């Protein structure tokens, strides 16, 4: 395992099952867009997403810095989260009843894929692209060119944020760490960083105009990046199976089958949850 793979928490030669739980609306949007949607990391419910742990801050020794320097450093880390985009997956060989309930109860759908399927389906993640330096994807959204850099897949580490030091070997280190209370998620995430060159241009212009101060950095960054980025993907390569919630009524199964037929996916991929059924009798 290379140092890079060790940091991501995954050896690229291994394989394991991954699940994406979602409500019916998001499933239909997936079929319509034929893309994996990466959401900007600051929009997730967890306010600690991408933040520094207390252990990391203590290890940095920033308490000895002047107040202005500490403020600018804080703004740097706060603004960085707006460059980060994430698609969350659950690592498990089996379904999770807890996640069925969290992600929509009777209206939920789960896609079963695998680490190898996802890596193969995203051209920028395959070994040839990584070796040739072709791992960046360019986007043009509402007239604003974007470059999503460092697109990759990593396994989340769950830490005690009061004491643990988040490794800082790579710029995306904080994206692969979460508080230990979220350990039940067993999360593996596709993540990427948007190119920050345009943000730096705006920041430099603000300084030249005399309008910039430390407190405005994160607000400027927040306006620079879209709330989500769609990565075009061959869904046939990604999807191994589509499961319908064990809490769903029969009509839900019909809707999912019809949606797959309409958008060119085999209905053989669709199946009821393995949690449906009656206990065996002697």
C-alpha cells in the first residue's frame, strides 16, 4: 500500500460492497442526470464537516500567534470547506435497517455498488488516469468554469475530536475524518476539491480595492462555488442492484421498475429488500 493509499484508508487492489441510500426523488434525479451528485461539504448537517479537531489545534500551537494571524488562519480553514465536494456511501456486505429508516423509511431506495465498480466507472479514478496525471475534470456550470481536482475515494476515520490530531499530509485530510458519534455510518466517500484559482483572483482584486479583511474570506469563498457538481457516470457500470425499502408498499416497487424501464436500466437490477419476509417455522 502506498503512502497515498494508506492516507485514503483503502488499498486500491481490494474490493468491498458499497451502498447509497436515498429517497425516491433523489433516485429519479440520478436516473435523469446519469451523474453522481457531489454536494458541497458545508451543506451537510454535521457542522464539524471538514473542521479541525481540538487535538489538531492544540498540536498546532496557534495560541502563541497574534490575534490577527489566528483570525486569518481560521478564515483559511473555514473557507476551504466551500471547495470540497462529497458523495457519501455506506460500506457493508449487508443492508442496514437503521439507514433505511434514516433515509426515507417507506420511500427509500438503496443502490448496491462496490469500490471497484465506482473506481472503474469514474474515468478520472482509474489507474491509467492517475498515472498519466489526467485526474482532473473540467466543468462549465452557469457560465462559471470549474475544475474539480483530486477526485478520489477514501474511507472515513472516526475520531475523538477533543484529543485526536487529524493527519495533515494532504489538503483533503479533514474530509476523511469525522467525530466518533458517526461511526455507525461506516462511510466511504467520493470527494473532490474545486480549483481555487478563481477565488484567489477575486481575493487579490479585493485587496487591491482595499475592500478585503480577514472576516470576509469565507463569505467570498461561499459565493464562488456551486452547491453541487454532477459527475457524468455510466450507471450500468456503477449499479450492481437496486433495493426497495422493506417498509415500502407494493406501489413503490412498481414506481421503481417503471423508472428503470423509462431510463434504460434493466428491471432485473431491482429487487425487494432482503429484510422483507416472515420468520421461518420449524
